[in-house]
C-alpha cells in the first residue's frame, strides 16, 4: 500500500468515524417523559409544594410524587391557562392562549362554540377547532407542533391518554397528525366516559359517547382501572425505542383526575376511613392512582437502567376543579390556600404542580421560585433535546426554563406572564371565572374583569390567596400593570368578548 | 505518526467501517406491504386470474390490480381457510387452522362460541379467544407472531385496518400486542359498522357497536370513504420509516369488501348503469375502492422512489361471500366458475387472489400454478426479510414460496394442503359449509363431510368447479387421500365436532 493511499484511507475512515459517532451521540440524547395530569390542583398532593403543609396535603397520599420531588426540582410558581385545551395547545406550540386564540376548551364536534350563553357578550371568533398542524382548516391555530420537531430530530414520539387538541373531523383529533408516531387512547375528547374496565371505558355498544376512550380493548372486563391501563400502554410503547436505544418522547396525558369522579377501589376505603365525603374520597383515589403511575414509571426506568438518562416532567393542565358539585364540599375551597380553581384566573385556576427530575442537571430536592408557564415547555424541551434552530412557523412566546433547572436560584422577576379568557366557561360567573384577564410580574398579580372593567392588584409574596386587593394602596403599580396588560394583549392580537349592544369587541384594558 | 499507529488506526477504522456499513445494509432490506382484502373472491377482479376471462371479471373494474399483475406474479391456486380469523391467525403464525384450533371466526366478546346451534353436534373446544402472543389466556393459540419477529429484526411494523385476531379483553384485540409498533383502526371486530364518514364509521354517540371502527376521527363528517381513510393513514404511517430509510412492514387489512355492503358513491353509478342489481353494484364499488387503494399506494411508492425496494403482496382472507342476501343475485353463484363461497371448503370458499410484486426477483407478468396457502406467508416474509433462525415457539406448517417468486415454473405437486372446519358457520348447511374438511394434493381435491362421513373427489385440472365427484372412478385415490387427510388431522391434533349423543369428538376420517 502506498503512503498516499494510506493517508487517503485514514482520511476517509476518520471522516466515517466522525459522521457515525456524531450520529450515535445524537441518538444518546435524554429521553423525555411529559407526565400531564388533567385538572390536578396545585396542592392536591401529599407533597407540600409550597413548602408549608396545607390541609390539602394532609388529605392526599402521593408517596411516589414526593419521591420524585426529592430526586428533582419543584417549581412553586408554575402556571397554565385556566382550562385545558388552551394549555394543551400552548404546550405543543409554545404560544400563549391570548395569541393562539384557542382560548376555551374545544368541543368534540367541529365548528361548535363551547361558551355558555350570556346576556352581555357574544364570544369572539376564537379558534373553536383548536390546533392544526396544517393550514386550511377553518378556525384553527396553525403551528409546528413540538412532537413533530422532536420526531424530525430523532426522537421516537409516543402519545398515550388524553389529547384534546381539536374536534372530530379535524387533523388534531388524531395525535398521529400532531407529530406522534404512536398514539394510544388520544382523540378529540376532553375527558373519559368512564374509568372502569367493567364499563369498557365507555365503549359498551349502544352506550358510547364522544368520550368513549379508544384503543384499550385488551383491558375490557378486567380489573384494570383506566389510569393503570394507560400506564401499562405507555410502558409497553417505550419498550421499542428503549430496545433500540433511540431517545423517546412520551407524552402521557392521564385522563385522571378529570370528572367523572369515579373511585379507584384499590385506594378508596382509606379515604372514606379518613373521613372524606364520598366524592372527595373518590377524587383522592384518582389522585393516588396517578401517583401509582408515577411510581410504576420510575420503577420501570430503574429496571431498564435508563433512569439517569430520562427527564421526567410532572405537571397538570390547569388548576383543580372547585365547583361543588361535581366536587364534594363547598365550591371554591378545593385549592386553598389558593383562591378558586379551574376556570378562574385566580391562582387556584392557573397555578399547578411542576416537578422535573433531570439527573446530572437538576440538583436533587431543590425548589425554584421562578414563575413559569405552559408555553415554556416547548422551548424547554427543545433545549433539553439539544435542538437548535428548529423550523417552527409560529412565534414562540415561551421561554426555556433550563437555566432554572441548572441552578434553582435563577429567576427572572422582570418577566411578564399573562392569562386571557374572553369566554364564558359557566353560568353564573364566579371569582375570576368568565371574561377575565390577568398578569403577573415579579410578585404582583393584576386581575382584570372584562365584564366590568374592574381591576384588582395582589401582592403574591404577602398574599398567595389573593384575598386583599392592594390597587388602592399601590395605584401606580395597578395603573402601570394594567397598561402593560393592555399592551401585551394588543401585541398578541388577543380577542376580546363581543358586546351584544354594539356588535364590537371590547377595547383592551388601558 | 508512527507506522504502527497508522496500521492500528487503519485496522480500527476499517473495523468501524465494516460494522457500520453492515448495519446500514441490514436496514436496506426490502419493505413489505401485505395488502389483505376481506372476503374478496378469487375472481372479483377485472384481472382474469385464471387466465380465462370469467363473467365476474367482466363485472368488476380493477385497473390498478391489473397493473400490479403485469408488474408481478399471479398465483392461480392460492388458498386460505374458509372464514377469516382462522386465516388471519395462520398468516401471523404460519400454522394451519387444524393445528392452531382457531377454526372459526372469533366473537368480539371473550369466551363466546360463534357456532350456530346444531341438533347433531356440539362444537369442539376450539380456541374461541383467538391468537395470543402470551401464555395464560384461556382458549387461545399461543405463538410468536410474524410482526414481532419482523420488528425484532429491524422492521418498522405498522398495522392499519381490520385485525380480528381475538376478542375484547384479550391481548390480541390490540395489534400493538401482536408485534405492531403502530396500530390504526385494528381491534377485535371482524367488520366495520359503517364505511361512511357521515356515520363516523359507526362511532356516532349512542349508536356504536362492537364494530365501531376506532382511530379515524379526523375523517368524521368529511367525504372520505373508509377504504380511502385507511389508505391515507397507511401512507402517513409509512412516512416515518421511509424518511429514516428503515425497512417497514405494512399490514394493511382493508375492512372492504366485507358486509355491510355499502356503496362507494364515487363508483356506484357506473355499476348500476351496467345493469348490476343494487347490492351487486354496491359490492362492485367496494371492490373498485380497494383497487383505488392499490393504485394510491403504488403511486406513493413511485413518488418516494421506493417502488423497487418494496414487495407488494395482494390477497384476501377467504373466498367471496356467496349468500344472498346479503349478496344480490342467487346464493352460491358469486364465485363461478368456482363452487360456493365463503364458509365452504369448496374452491369458492378457500381460493383467493394472490399477486406479488417483487422487483428484481419476480419476473414481471408471470403466473404461478404452485398451490400455496395462508400459512405460507409467515416463512415467505421471513425469507424475503432475510431472517434466518428466528426464535419462533410454534411449529410452522407453512412453506416459503420464495422459490416460486424467483422462478414461476417451480411447483411442488407432492405437497399436501388441508382445510378443516369442525364448526357450524350458519343454518342451514350448504355445499361444503359446516363440518367439513378437505385436502389437496397435486390436482386432486378431496372433500370430506364430517356430518355424514361422505367423501368426494375432484380433479381440479379438469374440473375447477368441482361439479363431478370422481371418487367412484378413482377409488384408490379417494381412499388414499382420505387416509392422508385422517393422518394429517391426527398429526395436527385437529379437533372434531362433538357428537351430542356420545359427548365425544368424532373420529378422524380413515
């Protein structure tokens, strides 16, 4: 062999080595499990997420989530939209609801407004058909969905459980159209008809509904509660990428703990014995079922020895439901010390648990007081996946919170978060429920009532329960934040309720 | 750099090159599309599969299937079991129904016999719960399913459409448990509730049934007929492995042309104009919908430039339905010149179209007269995929027909095929329907009536229509084939109907 050939050979083979090992490195990026609970309140856990043990913390039993917190970081001030589809669209697009215009939950049926009737307002032309990955579908927000980006960068993407990105008859009613290679049990519906295998999760012939949960036939007439069935399916589905050492993104959207509040008999008696009323005991059993799911997944990751290379994110899609009925007890008490619950722009409706386990990056057992919001998940997961310069057609409002993962002390007190709900969730209005906007900056929280034009200012550092309006005490702050809210809504091209008298949208707050 | 280092470097890098290119070669194995039509009769095509144009051939319009035949090989003598689940289990296990004991179609509900009541017989304890990939499920045949083997050897496995390997409440009611990474629209049911998007394929709330087709919500209330929806989903699903250059196995099980015989309005008028009665016109429109699916897939393969590296296998799961009603016209005429149809061990019930396009291996436009059967698909696909020594727990009865693909002249006239149906499909009995077995060797076909012990011999070379029993003319042949049938059934540990008087299974034929 001549010297020149050897050199060429070495050059060629070295290039080959570089290319193939670069490819191998690419596929050793961390797995990501996004574990999304439905309607789980901020302190519906035995974990004292605020640092102080609350009455709620004493009601629930979630040892695996406590363990997760010990091994990860807890965000005390994590937010979502006040209802589910807006949050779910924000999660996969990185866009705030005020901009994506899917401001309310979507019907399982196409072209249907879900707003309750109102004497004063008509709903604005919000995107009642939800999210769409492709243009040309009327009344949808069109964007590049996170799972598709992850898939196109080498991740094996799996959706299991509740989807709820858009109605039947539109692309996003199938998670396969949102970038998921595998979909099990996700569709247009926002809740399950039944959690019970004896009711076939709502698939008994002639008794089905829009909420019949698809794809779980093997569990019919067994003793497997819906939450457990989804966990099993999730673990089976990740088996494939795990066996190939391909990084995976598992989007596990539990139907729990949304209504119908059905008891999981494995856990129910304990809560009845503890004195909870029958509804709240059932609710607590749903919560513990979710905890079991966390435990089962963490055990699987250990068993497969991929625990250290798997980022686990635990969160909820909005605050806990606080209407009674369907909850037990008294309305608007279920998230105390937070005010109100699902549907409201008060903290009870928008503040959620967020726990991230990320070995090697997150310092175990830490707490972040940085305030973050659902749309941050998009850039955060892209950063975790090492994806830069992804082709994304929408303007992303979210901000990666990876710096807070690396160092729990990192916060951004200049950041402005807004919530915007120009819709009517229910009749009658409740505190912060229907036609409200809100803004948070540092520890100030401004609540704006679109119906009345009233504004309220709270100092969350002193008053996490938003009990005392301090706008009289700090008029300059209230005025400046109100203007900031108006400017931000204008910048987002936010929709406002339509005044029935004039036929025109309301003006933004000043 | 020292000489020794250079040598070591070259050695190391060369090894790397070999390993990685070997891996790359592994993933360049051919894609496989197994296109399975439901209840499509042997000559329900405009393609004259027998070589002679039949009356049926003139009724139907299937230009893309004609084209497929021009580009591939047509098997004139391809067989299945007389009803669907037995065939479908044979396809994924390589085992004959007489051995796997799933001798009849399975109910969507667990632990249910589907046999019609009979005065003389009780059904034997056949595997009413179908196939199972895992032990411990009562009344199932346990085996290693073909898709799992393909998946474990690098294939990306996709199921779209009808599955029907076992009832709700058992593992195989989800194709994900049968080795498919992706499942769209497959479950326990053996037919669709509806082909119509306006009927949401049977998913209108309150109107669902065991046959509500899952996973197709994006098409509800559009103009996409079920067959087209499945085709679209199949093409979307293969996009992922195609983009990664990973070989794929697509198991496209069309619900068409099974009952309910609903018209596809894109094609219907043409058949009415041609004088077909309304049922038969609808049936022909279902057939043309399947042809369109073939055409769409072939066009996609061309467009993606993977046509030459994709093996396309077109076939049916049993003979054409020949009961009227639900078919139009007169019973037992629909597969002429073949006798009877679905449910019968006469040729009309078991002989099906089989066309294989395999560029570079199959000589275009050829015809094989080798007689082959559903269980041959298992070893054939393993050979095509280059998989040797796969770990398979069941004894495989099938035989690879790759030699016939390589050379259309290769036949095996010593081979013995058997059919065994110790069940009652319907009331009343029909020719070859209920409690029958059959055997083919060379061009001899023996039909055995379990109820009466009668045997009939046909010479298929002279008499494809099985009109003339020649057992009197060739008593030695009849005797020898009858003994061979009995021996084979004994070897397979086949089940026989249970005589109600004695409570014991019938003896095998002698």
